[in-house]
């Protein structure tokens, strides 16, 4: 992790420089149908104690007729006095197809890895239906319901708890997934977003909630405040069921 944090810090600086350069190029625009954003943040504190944390998020969208595709990647790292305190990664690919103005089908594949959670990794494949509850000039609400499968691996418990066998660590099951997202354009320069997803299986229920406030600073560059909550109902003794992450970062939209 001591190598990961400097790399993420360098990535944050690179994203910032690229955003400034791209913003300064007149007429620069993404190809038709494509859009996205990159965001990165880094904080270092030195003194009586040394701490560093960094976060990165990248999203890409492609819209063509009734088809809507998206890809998401996130990374988070933190250390306290040279000891790693957080390290998490996420990747997601999602496709939607419009059946009508208010209804669509979707399919997604998602990978989560968190070094300090109850699971070494969690993988989901889900397909289902979505409902655009309402969409106005300032607000939008979508709800989704689907079914799929998960392949997860529990972490080895800390001593003095006995170790688990490979088969005991594997959690493979069918899941039902319910979720939704809400977006509110508070003003021309401020956007509030709330997303929630719940994957329910016989062995574990995973809940993820992300709250974000985005404020435009200049041009395509903005400030993002985020609060992420991840909760697993089935964890080993001594491991918290809930993890939270608070982040602040600069975002460049294209």
C-alpha cells in the first residue's frame, strides 16, 4: 500500500493537469454519443502523526439510440504512520436498453475488492428491469429490480479464530438486486446525487449507498464531496459489518 498511495497521488496530479489542458483547448469535445468524467483527490498530513489518503474515480458513457452503456472504476487508499488503513477498488460495466420512454432492461457486471472488509472480493452479474419514475428539467428518479449471481470469498479470520478452508471461504449464490438513483440539479452549477443498491442472497445481503454533491468551479472542472456506505450482513467475528468512506476530489467532465 505504501507504493499504491504515491502512485494514486501522481495519478491525481496527472488528471488535474490533463483537465486544465483539455479545458484550455478551444473546441475540444468528446466524440458524438460519448461522455464521462475523471475525479481524483489527495491529502497528506505531517506533524505529530503522518497520514495520507487518495481517491480516484473514472466514468465513461456511450449512448446510441435505445442503447446506453457505462463503465466505472474507483480506487481508494489511505495510510496512518506508514500503516495501511484503507485500500479498496471497484469496477462496473452496465448496459441498458430502452423498451419505452419509462421502462428499460439492464445488465451489469461488478467487481469489488476491499482489503479491510469482510470479503477479499465480491463479484456480481445481474440482469433486470428499470423504471424511470420521473424526469424533469431539474430532477430524475430511476428504480431497478433484477436477479443474478455472486461469487465472493471471505477473508481468513484473525487469530485466535480457526482458519477457514477454501470451500468455507467461497460464497457463491443467486441474488436478487434492488436499487435506484436520484439526481437533483439544485442550480446550474450544483448537482446532488444519491444511488442505492442492495444485493440479497441466502447467505449475505450487500448494501451500497453513495451520496454526492458536485459543484462546478470553472468550465468543466468541479468539486465533488462524496459519502459511501458499504454493509454486509454476514461477516466473520471481529469484523465490522459497515464501512464508510468520505471523500473530496476535483472532477473533470468531458
